[in-house]
């Protein structure tokens, strides 16, 4: 069994906040894989289903972000899950919007939800960090993460990212971190290894200059000067180079 946790704050007021991207991602997984309706349990909303034949629990803690660990710990204890059986999806301001980073273990990085989880279940669980961008100044961080996604953000990268998370949820369960990052990067036209090559935007009528080799080419020899056979110059050259008649 694998537990996938999405972090956020409960209530309609926060539903579309950037801080709630974890909730949105888990909802997308539930829809994409036909999970039953969430039910209240373990201080959270939980749903159980299967992904690629694997039994999976989806959890949205309802304790507010700063106490997320309380709900995660209860579920982990009841189902006897260790950190390796748990993946947590959450917002990351230090990543550009739509960019994703996945790793096992690490620090909370200033995220209060992760800071709440670490001491309760240990740190060696999978962290799926979903970039929401930085507002540019620390005083603007709180209104930024508690602000709603704009329509432009939703169209440009949020909807494609959430769809890709749902489509590739099996990679979370299998622990294929690089594969997951690659698929999500491609979905939002990021920097995945399989990204298609950028088209050549240069003027097609313009002739390209031939590529220059790093090896220096020898210059072609020019016309050779004729050496005189007779006269004062010839006598001088004979003396200089020791040439005899």
C-alpha cells in the first residue's frame, strides 16, 4: 500500500489558493483513477483505490497546514506504513511556476506543513515539490501563497500539470522519481530530458555561414617570387647561402 498526501488548508476560502496545490493534485489523481468519494477520518479526508494494480490511499489533512503531521501520522500508524510508503505533494515558492522536483528525504525548507510531518513520521518519505513561484520579496510570500491561481496561470501550466500528475500517478507509487519529473516537465513545456527540440526560428531564406573548425587552417600559398640567376642580386644570394656555380 502507498499513501499519497496532498497538503493544503480546508474550506472553500482556500480551495484555489497556491498553498492548496497539494489538495488539487490529489483531487486530480482521485478523478483520473476513479477513486470513491473522500470520507472524513484520521483528521483528514481519505479515499482508497488502486493505481496500476497497487492499493493506494489518498489523504487531504483537515488540520490546517501547520498541523498536517497529525493527520498523516494517524493514517501511517493505523495502516502500519513507513516513510518509504508515503509521498507528499505540496507547494514550493523556490521553484518557478509549474516546475517540479521530487526527492526522498531532506529538510522542510521553510514549509510549515512539511515541518509538521517530519518529526511525526521521520524525514525519509517522498517529497513532490510543485513550484508556484516566488513573489520577489519575503513580505509578499504569505499573500502570494494564500492568493488564488489566476486564470492565466491555470491555462498556462496549472491544468496541464495537474492532468499530468493524474496520468503519471503510477510513477509516484513505483518511486520512479526521474521518470515523474520528466513527464511533468514535458507537460508544462519544462526542461525534461525528452523535451522536443526547439524549432529553428531563423529566417529560412538566410544562408548559414559554414561551420568553423577549431583547427586552424593553413593559408593557400601565394605566387612565388622569381630568384634572379645573374647580376649583383644573384651574386649576393650565392654568397649568403653558399651556392656555387
